[in-house]
C-alpha cells in the first residue's frame, strides 16, 4: 500500500501532527510505503518519523508570508497566493502525473488544496486532515480579495474535490468540504515523566520552567530580558535563540546535539515545563493540552485561526494572553504566576486523534479497493 501525503510548508505544526498520523499508520500497516510531498525541511520530518519515507520536495500551497515569528506580511501573502494560483491548472496537471506514477491507494492533504484537485484528476481517492482551510484563513486578511481576486474560490473548488474530510478540533472554514467527520486532537506526547527529563538536563524543581518557542526566526524574541526574573527559569532550544545570545544563569539553552546525547525530544522539553510561552497555533496548543502544560500566548498579526483558540481554550486548558510589547520587554513574571494559579478545566479532551485518523484512512482504502 502506498500513501502520498501532501503537507503544507507553512510552519511545522502541520508536519508535526502528520508525523503522528504516519507513525500510527505504519504500526497498522507494516508494509506501508509513504511518500511525502512538501517543503518542510527533511531534518524535521526524519527526526520523529518511525517508518522509512520518501520525500519529494515541492511547493504545494502558498501559505502566508511571515517576516518574523510574530507578524504577517498581508500584502506579500496575497501577492504570493495570487502568483501560485494563477498557475493552478499547471500545478494540478503536474501533480496528477506524479500521482499516476506513484499509484497510491490514497492521497492525504494537510491542507494544500492542490492535493485534492490533483487526486481527483488522477482518479485517486483523497482525504483532507486539518483544523482550517486556506480560503478561510485568507478571508481574514482585508486586502486579500483585492490583491488576489478569485483565489479563494479556486481553493474552495479544489477543497470540494476531497473524497473525505477529517476535521480536527479548534476548526474553522470547512464550508466547501464534503463528508466531514470530526476527530480528536492529534498531538505529540512525551514518554518521559517531568522528573526524568529535568534530571537528564540537570534541572531541579525549585522554580517553574517556562519553555519559549516562537518558531526560530533567528532568535528575534529577546529571551534574556525574561530571564532577568529570578522567579522562573526560561528554557529554549538553540534553534530558537540563534547563536548570538550571551549565557545567562536563568536561561537554559538546549542544543540539538545535547537532546540527541540525552535521548530527549522537543516534546520531552515541553512536557517537563510548567508553562510554554509561544505564539498561537494548532501544534503548540494541542501539545500543551496533551502534556498538561499551561500556555502563555501572544498573537501573530491578523490570522483568523487565533480567534477560534481564544474562544475555545479557556474551557479546556490554562491559558493567558501576553501583549507583544510585554513579551519583548521580558515582563512575563506576573502573568506566569497568575497562569500557574489557575485551576485546570476538567476533563481534558481526548488526544488519540492520530490512532483514530489512521484507522479511518485504512478503512477508506479498504472501501475503495
């Protein structure tokens, strides 16, 4: 059985959840052949994938243009989408040829519209897996329809060609989709206790740990300012902070090499923390929920998905908003303490979505055989 999986190159959140689905599928179908079509860096994909996969790099959607971790270039986003979808028919023809050559039993997409249009052209069933669609995201950008006229209609038409849709929590924008089925959270979970991870890192339990994660971008969040507080320890990866940061007694930077040597994953770092300071996105929200970690979040420009999180998070997790100016100036301490004083809502939502999605995908293949 061959699975062709199209993964949006917008950030790592799509890929991180799709890796969990692929791992669950490989456990169900040991001889599964997986081909990934994406621009997500290979090092990120292979770090957590259990089965061997083939990776075919390629632009699958337009995403959004982000100058840094916390802002969106709305004009640049609209212009890039206009350029990509102006040649959409060419993209579909190219991908349909690729699909025919690979002969997959199923095409999955999270959530490039190209996947569904190309699969339909090649006569192969497809499944959409996501918590949002790009026509909905773009609809939240005021200048989009002016600078990219007709693009959202093209996306909606392509999305409507997905054979089945598995809709994740915190969802929005599925008006054009058909055969929609709601599934639980797909999220990575640590296999270590908080104490085990902290022990390997040489960290104690005397102070809370705040994991800072904003998507890299050269360490443009000055974490040393937050670390000036002696009320908690700031933890981050070297990918997050870059190479210019001076050592600080309240800042613990964990390198990729150190994680490999200690047998740790990024999810282990998250689960060993008391709070995650971050920008809002499905990946980090779902993993905080799955690992029981509180969320201190800031906003990243006008991204309509954030409205869903802000509305729904208080019912399921400890979360507080931090203004971007306070974030950059290191004024975290009072909010961290207020966050840790919050009670956890109960019960937490189920986070077994990877197994549920994998089971449904196997069933789809069996039905179409």
